[in-house]
C-alpha cells in the first residue's frame, strides 16, 4: 500500500495528532479534507502546514518551525518539480515565514496580506503560487487588499510558477469566457505592460 505524503511525514517526524479550528475560508477551500487546515490536502503548503501543526500542537517560534521546514523539504516527498523544490530550498527562510503565518492565521489571504507588509510582494506571490497553486483566487484577493501588485502582475507571477490559468478566474467567469488567457488581458494594464511584467517581474521573483 502506498503511503500518503502526510503519513510519510508522520513516520519521519513522529508527529502526534492535534485538532485544528475550522474557519469559513479553510472549510470552503478544503471541502472534506481532514484535519481542518487551510487548503486541499495535495497542496505543498498544506502538507508542510499539516506537518508543523502535528509536530507543534501548541505552536512554536520561527526557529523551531524553520527546523521542521528544513527537515520536511529535505525528505524530498513534497509534490514539486526539481526547479520548484530547489526554489523552496534556496528560500527556506521565506517558506518559514509563510508557514509561521499560516500557523497563526490558517488563512491564505491573511498570510499574503501579512507577509506583503514587510517582504518583497513578488517573492510572496511566487511562494504562494508554489505552495498553494490550486488556491490562486485567494492569493489574488490577498493582493487586491494589499495593493502592492496589480492583478496582471499577480497573474503573471502565478502563471510563471505553473499555476493553471483556470485557477486564476472564478468558475462563473470561466463559463462566460472559456478562455482564461483572454480574461487575463481584460483585468489589467495594456499588453505592453503585460510584456514588460512578464519579461522582468516574474523572472526577477524567481531569481531573488
């Protein structure tokens, strides 16, 4: 029988089980996923969040969380490409900051807002897209609140890390306009700005 990534983490880290409060956002995002942490259970961010929550039922400081992040990333069991896994390893400090806020808020929008207040928003968007690619709408909504990036910049950064175009628009919008790429062109600056953003901002975020 094939073990799930989370069960493998339990075996690696010896984690006790802990309950987690349900919020409206994470209940909507995860559906029937248990335990009640934010996001779908197959998301890299959810796997990391779950491991930390089970290992630290009473919470922990960033040094402890950082040690767990390094341990989990070192197990090579998170469903990521070699490039994306390498980015997380190279930016373990940002993964630690991200997961520390997810432990605090259990909410992707709030985490995006919080981190963007003191970390480069391009890096925050890139990390959010890698950790929670299926929850792009919450990432976008978080940046709408921060006003740190415009919608087209967020779209470009998310597409650059492999987020599906379908995840960038609401289902009702997708039904009215079957082409997500066409929808993107109507939600931001001109095509010239798109080209500039795609050529500079997204590449810079991955290389920072």
